[in-house]
């Protein structure tokens, strides 16, 4: 049974930093696309960043230069380093993994098969 467990969320002041982690278990994902999405209250879930199995990266425009996605295949984990946080970054952050082995970058949430439970990030002004 595949499980994705996010951690690292919390409350931070504007301008601060957080590092989210998403540890996968149940199978290895070294050959799979991985991503982060977020959902703010009253809004639809939106794409944040994705990383392919070869390390190619795609960021949403609103996080370019502030967030960094990375992966550690040995630990079966994907990370999201978030710097210069803004109040509008407040949301529940979800990690996602595609089941199929392929070198892909995907920004659509329906392109992913496994999801974590989410971790709350709150940025105060």
C-alpha cells in the first residue's frame, strides 16, 4: 500500500522560510514524476512545482525564485524549500506522485495517482 506523508508545515511570519518533506512508502518512486500542489480556503487546488525522474523542474509563476523543489531517490522523498513566504502562500500543501515510470513533468493534478494528506502552511503578515 502506497503512502505519502508530508511534514514541515507550520506558522511563519511573512518573509520567513519553511521546508516541506514528503516521504513515500510502499514502493520506490525513483522513476516517477513528483509534485507539490496547494489549496487555500475557498479556492481550487493549484499546481506549485513538479520534478521529473531526470531532475527537470517546472514551477508555477507565482513561486519562481522563492520555492525550490528537489528529490532524494535514496530516501524516496520529495522536498519543497519555501523562502520569502507571503500571506497569500497560506494553504494546505499536498505532494503527489505519478504511478507510471516515465520521465515527465506534469502540472495537472489529474496526472498524479498518489496523494499525501496535506500539511498546513500559514503565513502571518
